[in-house]
């Protein structure tokens, strides 16, 4: 099974590995599909096409951590030219579904904060961010997320956080620390409307406490049902 690696090391931005078998040509992408690496991938794509023959083409997005909107026309072209885009996880499923539906202006990204995995999807037209959290949520992860997601935001996007597959490990004292952090961030500008969806009574009670404590600095509400959270967020 011939394997060829194209492009710079993974630590830079994007690495492309081509796996050739008698029946399939698989292009595996690692890293961020942004900026000049998009044109590099297009060059690889065109070169590989000359060696394809009658084999099936697969573009593997499992290790793509970010694909901005400028990458999506190339990915759409790949699909139109017969490639199958594959990817596990919520982020890559979002990306592939958006491409199939012609939504090329919705960036998605994957993040990891210690034991917490995050998938984010930004709807630029609605000014809305959907975040899916999987893993363990501690004060450290909440702090990192807020500083990364809210501190540098140019626009106060509405925020839907789906934490049904996450485990919250926060004490009441740590909830108060989150309140103080949100208060500090609110001094930089208005905070977004936030809906948090959880799966347990304990998590709901904890987020209900947070809702009460932050009512002077931001609009936040916990939910047990995703559809209800989406309706409230956009209402």
C-alpha cells in the first residue's frame, strides 16, 4: 500500500497524506485548511487526478481541525468531481453536511481543552455559535473557553452550548468564580445571549444557579431540550 506525504509538517498548518490501493485513492488531511494551504491542496488534488484511473477517490477530513469558508469551494469541487468526503465527529459531520447543502459561509472548528473536546459551528448570517462539548468540564476548561471564545469576539454572537455529553465538575465556589470572570469580560463589551443544554438534574441545578448569579451581566439560561433552547435563543 503506497503512502505519500505531501506538504509541510503537521505543526505548521496542513499535512496531506495520499494512500494508494488498487481500488482507492485516499487523500488524508491533517491540521488547518486555511490560507495558502488551500491552493497547495488544490495542486495536490489536480496531480492526484492524473494517477486515479478508475479507482474510487476519498478525502479524509477526520484530522482537520479548522476549515474556513475559503476552503469550501475546493471541497465542493472535489465532491462534484466524484470524491467522497468522510469524517467522524460532530465538527466534520457539520462540515460535510453544509457542503452538501451548499452552505459555504459557515465555518466549523474542533478544539480541545484538556479532557474536554469541543466542536464549534459559526453561523455568520445569524450571528450564532453552536458549541458541542464532550468530556469533563472543570473550572479550568470553563475559564479557557470563556477567554478564548468571548474575550476576543468582535460581535456578541448568540451562543448555544450543547453539554449533554459532558460531565460538569464544578463546586459552588467555582460557579462564583465563573460569575466574576463573566463580570470582568462584560466590561469589554456586551456578552452574548447564552443557552446551555444539559442532561442531568445536577447539571441543570448548577446552571440555574449560574443563571441567577449572572443576571446583571448577561442573559443565560439552562435547558434540558435542544429544540427548546434553539427557540429561546433566537426568540
